[in-house]
C-alpha cells in the first residue's frame, strides 16, 4: 500500500489517537455531534486546507484534503461531521462576490464560523434536482424563501448554510435546471425569522435534518453569483465532493481490512488461528486488492482535479469503486468477526453502518452507472 502525503497522514493519525473508538461509540449512542473532534481539526487548520492563503487558509489542493479525510476514516473516526466544509466553501470561493469571500472565508479558516450545510435535496424531488419546489422571490432588497429541504446534514451545527432555491419556474428557462439560485443563510439570524430545523434519526449518527423555510427574508446581497445559475454552481462542486467522499471510503476499507487481519491472526478456533483458513484469508485478500485498485482511480481523479483538468468520469468512477470496495470490506470484516462483529465494543457494526451510506450518498451507485453509460459510453439516456 502506497499512501500520499505521509507527513499529513501521520499528523492526522496522531490527532485521531485522542479520539479513540470509545469516543465515537459514545457519540453514536447519544446521537451527539463530535464537537471536540471538529474543534481539534479546526484548531489544527485541517478544515481550512482548501481555502487560499489570502483568506487565512493553507491554499493546498484536493490531494491534501483527501489525505486528511482518508486518514480520519482509516483511524476509525468519521469525517461526516465536517467534511462538507471543505467542498461547500468552494461555491463561495469560485462564485461568491469579493465582499462575501472577504467576510466569510477568513472566519471559516479560523474556525470562528462553520459552513457545513447545503440544502439541496427535497422530499418530492430526490435526485431530480430540477424539480425542487423551494422558491426565492425577490422583494425589494430581500429574497423571500419558502419551502423544505430534507437530508440536510449538520444544519443544527452550522453557522452558515447554502440553499438552492428556484428563482424562476422550471418551465421558464431553456433547460429544466435553469432558474435556480444559491443563497447564503445566516442560521442564527434566520432561526427566529422563518427557519426551523427538525432532526432526522437515521441508522447512523450523521446529524441530518429537515429544514423548513416559512417566508424567510434573506438579503439580496446573500445571493451567490448570478441569479438563475445555481445549478451550474452546484455542479462545479460535485467532482470535489465525490473525490473527497471516495477518499473517506478508501479509509474505511483500509480500517476494515486491518481490523479483520488482526482479528483473524489472533482468534483461535480448533487450536489454530482462523486466519490460517483460506475461507477467511481469501475474502480479506480480495477486499485488499479491490481497495488498492479503487484507490488508483481516486488518485487519478485527484491528479486531474488539481491540474484543473476535466475529471467528471474519473471522479464518478472513483466514487463507485471506492464505495463498492468499502462495502465489500465491511461485509468481510463483519463476517470475519462472526458474532463479535455485532458487539458495539469492536466498532465494526458502527463502521459497517457508516460505510453503507456511500452506496446511496452523496450520489447513488446506480446514478453513477447511468452517467457512465450515457456520457462516457454514448448509450441512450435511460431516464
């Protein structure tokens, strides 16, 4: 196994030692947000890695960000509490006004502000973003927002939130995805003025919520970029999101493989280690091979992204392959542990639940296959 940025990984690994399995198990039991962990990452500057130096960040690339998130997962933790801050802020960085960038990015870099929530998905639209119903209507110096978002993670723990809303009806533009815009929401200011948040209890502790907008007035200066181009801005960030999530999945897979290998070498049944049996060895070896192959695609996507080259197919394939590798490794690890895999103290069942998410979000494996079929192989659109 060859890993990039060993110095960054070593430092992240050292930080993660302060947050062992018991820390994550307690957060999971209590459905608690890992505040101390996120604060430690912020204080160490890891959440500002993609913010340019002129705004107080490190000005590094997606490669370094992937190494950070990958090592968090490889160490047994979970970056879901804060990973979005790395790629969400890119929308403001690339398309925000100078005033927005000067106001927001230095505070994110210092840890004084958290931008960790992006309201896109809605109950009735799902993956068909063109059919969102949340609207933003211009009224003088404000926009009035009405609607609902679902599966908006970290909304309760974010100071700022980006929201995608329709500023024009779906049938008013040349294409269905025209007429959507992105807005910056000041959460603390908005809560008493028409913003409400309802936690969604799911199979994993991901701090996800439903968010409701009831005549919420947002200053027009909070519009990001141009009105009506929000979907384009959303797409701009998807490759970064998929690459970083892929790195997390690779980290999970490596954790499962190491956990299974250690257990198989120690566990004695019939007077011999179970790892001596090919029925145990081969699934671990297969998971390792699949993980290393998937990581090659992740690294290819990273290389293209950091050079500013088109990487849509590579980012999507990285997400597909890494999600498959992590899920196969999770299943293998649970099977290797037998009944003990279901015991909370081994952390396998927690990580098993967490890595299952990558088959569905932030984009399902089936949609990636549709993308490859249509946009790479030139097959007819299936939906």
